[in-house]
């Protein structure tokens, strides 16, 4: 195959050489298709040869499938999306821009806006410019206008300060989430103001066929990317969005009392240490701390750096992680075994003081279905500090490619005013790992 359009046969199947440079959708489709194949291969191939056989067979199968079918479909799909948006702009650039400018903030609220990024990149790759991003800039500058309107209107000094500080990243970096979640949604009317301003300005930007020549976040610092023949319209559009949003926010007003409850909560949930007890209203103090010892010997790792979003985001609760040096898990405190997973990779205990602790050995080790793990207790058993709970073959887990970092999480984090973690780099099961404090009034 020498040039685009050449056709050869592979096992009797015609293969057409297509241009893939700068395309994105074919790569997304290829990974999506391979994800199903990989799961199938892992079920069919024994774990003893899985590390070698799965990727090898995956490549042997996927390369011809991608070249013959997946990538051509991706190219045609990408071309179709780009042409579709171009057609929409041709039929009514104003309507397209209004929908994008008004709806973009709603997509941001639910995190769905990233789904449009491949389309923008595809437009840039195929056409050298994009008309979606300029329209979304109306939403960005509308949120900045909300912050400015709140700054002018608010009487509460903390709210004015927050509005001004959140406006800076919106204007100079295109980051609007602090305004969206901290002002627009909380006070409601500013959100309405931003949607109206974004729709009006987005419609203007779209009607003028405004373009961008690189993928950037709309901001004052990224203006050069919009310096095409339509740059003047872009400046008018974002200026219109900012001004109209600020004006509507000021005129519609907002109920500042809606933020008082969250402000009070923030004051009472302030993290403290034993040496700095709570003094809210001058009547609050700390109960004596509950000490938990380390359940494993190893190196201490911040929970937020664990390569598992559920633990790293602290959705399960606050805590710490340990990179174990041996495969032994012991009890952190006098407690009852409240949960023992059938795969034995995780165990939950509840202390006599009510602390609910989850110890999860490794990342994705549930896939082993208990292989290389052994439990030494049962659910409902009483255990004492340092008592053996679970053992596991550390070397075998590492050999199979598993990340053995072990999160230790306080499942009922909200029951405690402060959680103080050890400052030691390495711990053993006689060292204090965490101390928990409860507030009383």
C-alpha cells in the first residue's frame, strides 16, 4: 500500500488505506472494541500465562480488525459529525450557537461537557478550525459575569471576596466550576442570569460563524487562538456575555441567606488537632482521641495518591494507605469483624468505640476471587489490637501485576471532628496510624 485509497486483500478481505493522521474518533473506537476483547481473553486464558498471552493475542486480533473495520468506521463517523455540525452552522449558526452558549453550563454541572471535546478536536484536525468552542466561550464568560455581578451586589464580605477570587480563574484560565457550584447553583437566580446571557451571546457568536484555530479553554490568556478573520465578533460576543450576565445577576438579585447554613457548617466542621481544640461559640471541646495502630508493616502513602478513584476521592471516607512489606493484616483496635469479603481481599471491623474501618488489600485484587489470600477470622468474631486477620502472598500479587497499595479507610468519617494521621514514613503494627477526635458541646 503506497498511497491513500490503495486496496489490498487480507485473508480474502479487502483493506483500504485511509488517512488517519490527526484523527481521534478511530482511536476511541479501537480502545472501546479492545476493552471487550481483553475481558473475553482474560476469561479464556489461564492467569499463569495471562500477562503474556492476553496482550499478544489482543494485538494479533485487533490490528487487522482495526485496519479493516474499526478505523474506517471511525474516519467516516468523524467526518460525518464534522460535516453535520458544519451543516447546522450553515442552516442556522445562530440557533447552534445559542444552544451551545446556553446549554454548556448545564453540561458542565453534570460533567458531560468533556464528551464534546473529541468533536472539537476532530473539527480542528479535518477542517483546521472549529466553531463549537467559540460558542461555548459565551457560557464561560457568562459565569465570570455572574461572579462580577455578585461582587457588586453582595453585602456579605466573605461572599464578595469569594466572588472576586473565583472570577479570576474564570477570566484568565477558563475554569468556571468554583462559580457554577459555589454561586450559580447555590443562589439559583445567578444561574438563570448566566443561561440567558450565554444563550444570547452564543447566538451572536454562532450567527457570525466565529472560529478558533486551536483547542484551548476560552479565557483572556487564550485570545490568540481565536485571532482568525472572525476575531472581532468573538470579542463582541464574550464582552456581551460578561456584561449581560453581570447586569442580570445584579438586577435579579439573590438571597444571601441561602449561603449562611453552609457557612455555619464550614465553621463547625473545621479540622482541628488535639493542641488546637474547637472553640466555636466558646463552648466546644474535643473528646479524648481514639487511637488506631497500623494493620500492616510498610510505607505510608497518602490516600489521595492511590490509583483508584473511589479511594483517592475519599468517597469511601478519609484515611491513609500503606504499601506493605509483608502479607500480614492485623487488627487496628479492639473490635468486632463486621464484614469479611468472600474474596478475602478486604475486611471491615467496628471498634468498641464505634469506629468503622475498612482495610482493602491492593487495587482490583477482588478479581483474584480469594486466590493468594487466607482469612484467620470470621464475621462476628471479636478481635483485639494486633490480632491476625488476613494473610496474603505479597510476591504472587506483585508478580501478577497488581498494585498492592492498601487503603485503610474510616467508613464513618462524618462521625468525627478530626482525623490525625501519622507523620512517620514507615510503620509497623505497633505504631499509631491514626487518631480520631469527636467534638462535644
